[in-house]
């Protein structure tokens, strides 16, 4: 069996020791040799240049000097002492200061008196006098042993500095690993290393810590980035192959009366080409006895609910039940209303189950689910309760899946003898790079067309100076019979303040648009579910012309007559949220508008968000911009961002490397799905040792 010497613990590494090991473990998570090597420098300093004291007025903050220490004194002030040495190089003098001096430091400096030494550190200036705090001091002979090109600077913490674990200490630990002549095994198939003219793995590690020049550094970085992407994709795609082989489910070979009758007699509109393509992909999956695990991406208003309904009808045609779970009651209610309306007089039993359904109404729902009489159930987390049992659940659809934890989604698996087919839907367009990493173990379908006849939403930004003009525009739209949303931000850290802003806004709008000519409604998260639903239904029926709300209306609200979305303090929203809110309008045939109200001077990121919203309605383009602005971890939230904690790779900058790595993995697994060929032996051993157990969450879509 392959034994990796990089798994050795750092306690016995030269330059470390047990006490330093404990600090490194606590502060940086460094336990083994491999952790030291993967603690990459975050910048490099050119150590080939020496300055003179006369030159330092015009130089950088960190300098390197050659000269002599001519005096060493310990200065005590009460219990506090500092060590001060005077350094000269023939062109001038400066002070070297240590505030946390040790006996070893004093003895070393005394021993180095009047010898030629090399000083390196951060320059300080006070009243025209220069000093270096806590400099590195080496004899000329020792300095010659150091890398004189690009010198690595490592991430550190205050506690490491206090414990004497300086940048030099970490650099020496890295050197010690290489001094042991440990063989760093190649973990990528040799044919790929040759094809891409990559550095070997060992050469890449040596170079990234001690590069000779910028070109070599770039090659080392690219090699290690490819490796990270390669093994992430190997984890995901091999898990997909295992799941398809292991997770059996019921095959749905029949396209029968339910599907055909709906398609021929009840379809409210012509499907887009993208919808037809996606339904075909789902039908091919459902024909197989292996569990479907498919992610359905679609921009706001692209028709995901129709795809979900047609998929559920295939389940019904094959004698199985279907369930759709949504994260909020508003969204679940919206799905229920839409599906019941579309089914019309078709003989399909559909029910809604949410937290606000009373016990009296729940009991018949539970009974009908268990008997099989109830064919489609739509709901919230209430569907995951142990009391909810199915007769024969065949298809589970999860909307906005990032709002459900892995353990919650896994409960669906236990509600059927064989795991149900899984369709995950999201209205948040995901950049391809993020999709390949976050959802690499799922098959992905994308609805990238909007329904025919939809006019692009016009988006503009305005300030308070345009408020009267805005009111005039709102009156004109209302006179045309249209309705208007006004959304206020609600940030958890200042709920009271924001709720006050919302109520002040509601009162201001009510004064500007008074009864009886106008009616203004209000919806926010502090209301009882019944009150929220009452206000939403009034707006939907056209009894109120203006709805003042927080982001509770971000998803799940479909009022085709609403033509204007006004977002107050829009600079306080993320790009994805702005796009979701904009998607609440533009659902009818009339021209719709999104007006972004901004206050004060915008920072560069907020300015880019607002400009991007005004430039495009394409959610996938906006998602790419969002990825650049926020980074992958923040986009996906903390719940699922662990897989994206790359040590060196960057999704926003390294898309070409990611694509190349994924293509290579796909080719390898197509040729050798069990990684059994001799050429793949090192790759397989590394994968088993380092990654196989880290993606257990990916077994559940």
C-alpha cells in the first residue's frame, strides 16, 4: 500500500518541536508535513537587492542591509524592557529594536558584534530617525544559504509572532522538509503532466516556496491550481458514477394519460425550446432504474414550475406520488396555486402542507398520502416530519435547495422503499464555474430562455432628488391599471431600525397616495402568516395598487399585473437579491420597470452592482459578475461553502484551468471508471487517502 511520507506530524520536524507544533495546530491548522507545504506564501519579496542607510529615504518599507552591529544595550522601564542595537554600514547608522527580547537573542547579538551581518526587516521613521523593529539578523555566511531571489512571506497571526514563530521560522520548516529528501509522489497521470508541460508535483512545491523568477512561480501556481481542481472534480464525478450504480430507484418508462392530457388540453402556453430540452433530459433520466439527481437552473420567470409539473405527471403516469418542497410558506402557496390552476379539471389530487395548516386539516392529508389517494403534495419543511408518510413516493422536487441542509434533504430518502428520483430547482442562476464545483455530482439542466411575448424589464437608478418625478411616474402606471411593489431592505443586525424605515416609508407613501383613490398594503417578516397572506391576496386581486414590503416577496409572488418594482436603498442589496426582486415584475405582456433608488456616494462594489443591473437582464451574466464581486463562499453561504475552500485556486480567475481539469477527469472516468489501470494507480491512491471521505455530503442531492 502506498505510504505518504508527507503524513508525518510536525513535532519532529527540524525547527519546530512540540510547543511550536501546538501553536501551529491551533492557529493555522498545520499538523503534518503536507500542511506545511500547503501553507503557501501570499506574497514574495526580492531579497537580491541590498540598500545602504543613505538610500533608505526613497526605498520600500521592508529593506535589506549589510554592515556591522557596533553596540547592544538592554533598556529597562519598570517591568518592561527592550533590546536596542546600533547598526552601521559606512553610510550611516540606525537602531535595531526588540521589545520581546530573550537571553538567546542578547547572546547572539553580543557574539555578532563588529562582524559583517545582513539585516532584514520593516523600516520605521520617527523625527527623521530610522529604526527596524524585530529585524532578522544573519551572518553573511548564513545569509548566503538563504534564497536570494523571491523570498516567501507567509500568512501569520499575532499569537504566532508572540510565540516567536516568525516568517523565517516557517521558511526554515519548509526548507527542512526538502532537506529530508522526501519523495513527493506524482498524483496526476504522467500523460497529463507531459501533455500540459506541467512541472512535476515536487518541483511545483519547491518552486512555489522558493521561486527563482516570476515565470517559474506562475508555472508552479498553475500546476497546483490544476491539481486542486482535478481532485475536486474527481471526487464529484466519481461519486456521481457510484450513485448511479448504487442508488437504485423505480424506472418510469410510461408517458401516459396524465402527461398527454395535460400537454394536449391544458398547457397554458407554448413551451420554449429550453423547456422542451430540459423535459427531454428529465424523461431520459426517469426511464432508468437508477436514481435521478438533476439540478434545474432557471432564471426568474423562466418556467421552472411548468417543468416541475410535467415531471410530476410522469411520476403519476407510472403509479407513483410526487412531492415538491419549498423553503417558505409564500413560495409553497404560490407553487400550489399555480399547479392547481394549471391542472384545471384534471382528476389529480393535490394538497398543500405547511406549518400553518391546522392539526384537524393535517390528519386527512396524512391519511390520503399513506393510502395513495393524494398524488401530489406541495409544502415546506412540514413535509419532512416523521408523521408524513407516503404510499409510494417516486419523485421529490426541492426548490431553492441551498436553503435546506443535507440532513433535511436526506429525510426524503427514507420516505420510500427505494430512494425517490430527485429534481433540485434554483431560480438563482449559477455561474458555470460554481456549478461545476458546488454541484459537480449532479446532472445539470439549464432553462436559458424566457417565455415568448415577455418584454425585457427596463432598469434605471434614481436618487432622492428624483422622488417627485418618481411619484408622477407611479401615478401614470396606476392610471393604466398597473400595480407597484416598493421594497425596503431588512438587515438582521438592525431589524428595529429597518422596520422603522419600512413603517416610515409606508406612512409616506400612504400620504402621497391617499384613500379612497389609492390603496396601499404592507408585508414584512414580523407579521403573522395569516396577515401576510391576507395582504398578498388583496394585492393579487388588485384591491391594493401599491405593496410596501421587505424581501419576503423576493420569491414565490406572481402578480402579472404588477409592472413596477421600486427598491429603496438598493445599494444595500446583493446583486443576486436585486435580480430576484426585479423578477417579481415583467410577468405579464406589458412593459415593466425596475427602479433602483440609491442614496449617498456609492462604493465601487455597490456602483458596479447597480450599473450591472441597469445594463442586463441576463441572470447568468449577473451571476458571473456576482462571483467576481463576492467570491464563491459568500455567494453560496456558509452552509455549503466548505468545498470551495481552495488553498491556491480561484474560481473567478482560474476558469480555464478548472475547465481543463474537469475535461481531463471526465475523459479518465469514461475510460476507467474504477481507476484500475496502472497509469492511474498513484492518482487513485492519493484520491483514496485524501479526498474520498471528504465528499460524503454529495451522496445527497
